[in-house]
């Protein structure tokens, strides 16, 4: 999961910190009217009122209602921008809590609970003294960490939100809900707490050169993330027969890799060492995932060629093993990533210039399934000639994203003629000299 920073315009990571909610919200938002027909009433529950409240919650999910509202947002001063984001998140949790409490038997309650738990507001105080507003306004935009640390937080409201989410999950765990529902409910709490921890750690990481303190920061990282690792271990033990555990480990550790890569690697090694030979389906899946991830780390280190095999969106068969002798650019991108789309003309220029000399590009689009038509349209309109892999599972669910711990977009790799990753930030002005360098070898 790109470090959480207070930027003027939400980037992919703004989306990434809310990534656990996205898939479930999309599923919940497409539930048909039939869901309300399953409502088992306690007293006189009005189904029409439930539908009305559900529609209000759905409308509150997007941060911006239209392009005009987005344009207004981007022009706001930083404090007003933060307050806008906070109001939006708090509106969602209020509507979600109301729906959960008012319609306890409604099948949409699980989605409402997930929205509540994963919203992650800042909880900025509603009334900020003029003197502090002046201090915040005077902080240069480049000093985002200083701004964040001076924000006045309503810790009481934050604690109420945390405890309410905990109580929601405890209610599910004490019910006769399916084991799948219970596991997912606990995972939403894990996701909530990881996002909070990642946000604070991201701010902490904006510090002096870590290389000057080679012992101190690894120690801090090991202590900071130990609790989350223990919780993952507890979940694996509790739900040991559920193969979904492999995806949970991938979600957590691919995200952790963005903040503490050495810790993520050591956790994968522990999972591999500790779970060999189990007969339980969930633990077997975790072991297999750990084996794959450790192999991927070898590939990333440059000690082993990169392997990718897939059928592109236009039906072309792509197999990197059969492309040895070519210099290949691997472009991880998405239509919602503005810098990714902006880079396409530059990539086309380089592709046309060096393709005949053995330069290839492969696109790995991390859009959701619902965006497939938009991806196709963009590729057609911009006349993109290279193959595109589209899994349709979004940024958080894509198999390659999880396998290689892609933490932000755009991510662009350059692969040499032997299939070795030789650069993992092959973008902008430095790209063309790199292409020439490896074509000449």
C-alpha cells in the first residue's frame, strides 16, 4: 500500500488506503432490490425506509459528486481540503452506523459495517482556534509532515469510532453467521488498524537518511509491526481451514513491503518455515503463497529471470521466456492514475523509435473489472500498440501486484535481454538512456 502523504490532489495511495473497502462497497452497491425483501422485521420495520437509507449511504461513498465539486476541492487551501476529506469520511460512518443499527436483519448490513470500519477519518476538531489556523496556513505545502503533526485531533471521537467498530465485529462473532462472514468481519478490523498504523508510520518515515542509523530504524520497524504480525498469526490459527488466508497474507505483506520491505520479507520467511507439512487447507495455501513470494523476491533481486505468461486484452499470447534477447518495459498502470496516462505519449515515442532494435513494452493494467470498457477505449483512442494484461481485480487484488508488492502507480520496470529486472523506476527523462544502454549490451 505508496506512503500516505498529505498531497494536494488524492493520488493512487489515497485510494489504496481505502482499498479494502472498495471491492466490498462495489459489491454492496450493486445488490439488487431483492436484498431488502429478505429483511426479517423486528416490530414494524419499513422496507421503503431501509431502501431510502441505503441509497443515501451509497450516494455518500464517492468523495466527489461530479467534476465541478472535484475542481472546487483541488482549489482549496490545505486545511480546508483536509476538513473536506474528514467531513466526507465522517458522513459515511454516520450513515453506515445508522443503517447497521436501524436494520439489523437487512442483508446489506455487512456492507454497511465494512464501510463504517474502513472509512478512516482524520477526526480533525470541528472548531480550530484562529491562531492555530494561521499557524497551519503558514506552513509551506512541501512541509506536509509538519502540517499533519500540528492538526488538532478529536481523540474522543476517534476512540468512539474504534470502539463502535470493535463492537460491531464482536456482535458478528457472537452470532450464528457463517465462518466466512466472521473471518471477513475480523479482517476488516485488521485492515482498519493496518491503515492507521501505515498512515502514522508513513509520517514517521519522513525523516533523515536511514543509512546513517543502520541499527536504530530496523529495530523500530520490528517493534512497530510486531503486533500486526501477531494478529495475522492468530487469524491463521483461528481460520486454518480457509484458503482465503493466503490472500489475507498477501494483502498485508504486499502492503507492508511499501513501508518496511525487510520486515515483509522476514515475515514471508517465517510463514514458509512455520507452516510446511500442514494438512489444513488454509495453512497449505499460506505455505504455497509464502513459497511463491520468496521466489518472487529472488526475481526482484536480479538473481533470476522474470516470468510472465498471459493472454492480452486483444488476444495476443505473451510469454516473457520466449522474448529473451529483447529489452522489455513492464508498465504497471491504471486509467485512474493520471501520471500513468500522461506518460503514454512518451512511451509511444520511445516504442516507435526503438521497437525495430528489439525494444518491447508490456502493460499491466490494475483497473477493476467494471472499468474494462474504459481501458479499451483509452487504448484505442491513444493508439497504444503494445499488449495489455487485464485481470480485472483492481489495484489491491491483482495477482502480479500482490506477488511483487507494487506499492504505487506508475511503477515501471526495465528487463534486460536475459530477462533480469535491471531498473524498477524506468520513467521520465532517464528512461531513454536506459533503453539505449541495455539494447547495446
